[in-house]
C-alpha cells in the first residue's frame, strides 16, 4: 500500500537530477532494471542504478563466486557485463521504456582512457554516470584508482571533462585510508556527488574440503554485516563535502535508511537485500514514509545530516 504522504516531501536532488524519493538500487544487485521489473513497477523507485558497464564484454571471475555468510554474503562476480554496445542497443532502451525515473549507469575500466570513452558514449544517454573506482574483486582497474589519491584525482578530473549533460557520481572505495579525503578530492575535481560504500574484501573456507568457498579466494562482503562500517564512512564523507552523498551498505529496512540519511546521506541504495526480497527497495521506502509520519517530518531534507553527535 502506498503512503498518503505528498510525494514532493520525499523528493531529493543529486546535482541536476531530481528523484521523487531517496531510494536507489545499488549497482550490480539489480541487473539492468529488467530483472526487478518482473516483480513491481520500477518507476516507484527514486532512481535505478544499473550493473557496471565496460567498453567490451567482461566474462567476470570463474565460479564458485558467491557464498552466504552470517548477516550477508561474499561475491566475486568480477564485474561481468555485456559491454557498451549491447548495453546501448538492448539494455538501456528496455529500462527507459519500463520506467520514468532517472537511470544511472555505472562505468568501469582498466585505464583512464577507457573510463573517458565510456563517459563520452553515455553522456546524455542516461541521467547519471557513476564512476566505479571501488570494486575489490578484480585484479586491476578501478580499485587501483580508488586507493591512490593522485591516480584518483587524475581519473575524476579527466572524466569530468567528458561529462557535459549527465550527473557525475564517484563511487568511493571503503579501502581508502581516509574516506573523507577521497570524498573531498572527488568534489574538488568536479564530482556532482559521491556514493559509498562498495563491498569489503573478505573470504570464507569450507572446513570439509579445506578450500576457500570462492574460486578467486577473496571476494566482497556485503549485507547487514557491513552496515556500521558503511554508516561511519558516510558520516565522515558527508561532513567533509558540500556535494550530495549517496549511502549504501547493509540497508534492509526503513530504519537502516533513516540512519544513513541522519548521518548525512541525501539518498540511499538498497543492494544485497534484493537477493532475499526483490521488493526490499519499496519496503525500505515505506519504512522511511512511516518514520516521517510518526515523527511529523514534512520532508526528507529535514533529516539529512540530522544526527546529534556526542554521548546522550
């Protein structure tokens, strides 16, 4: 059942992109929009963030590449994707036809030039472009940029010059020694927003075979287990920058989402929860609406960064 709250009270803005509500999908967890559209009207979301795209198709890592863990899962998909050509021809037209909300493309590459070419090809084709410099389960490319401040700044600045129409979002690496420093660097290089966090490097072992449960040995941990870490990083990043922060990491309920917003997030992304319950993003939205109703909050903007610090 939809809330009776006026929709404009849920509206948030990311750069020049207006979202009817603060709920996004997290890249890599909702495919290209087609997968979730089988369960509900994806136009009810605030924005749809699609699976990462590279210039040419990537096969990803060998299986097994996903395993459950207490309060989450580890994946080592390795950014498998259909490549830019198929994305533009088949995937993007579908999601645009099925929804009337902003579409955000997540881009990835091994070199600055690859990121720049992707940015030019997608600029104006989608409402937002998220630069992925934070995936922990590929051996080169994005993660290297996400941990080296000099390379990071060079990449963001280069891509900024190639994005004229779309909103530019930079997805930060949770492995950065100082997340606030990288968020500030993204802002200084012209980012319209930053998003965080991606998965955290982790592993699991089968004690019967005595072998890692992931073929690639190390994968990315996601789900409720990483929420406190994600919340802390969002709080630190939001205090360092003036641009919007998009928070993610273990969000499964409306309460989780409100915590991230109070920590400083303008919008939030729901990811791993959709593997258990495809309707999780809408349930999180309804939870935010319920919180606003109970506490007499007229607009989401009133909550952003509203956490009172210090011991009670």
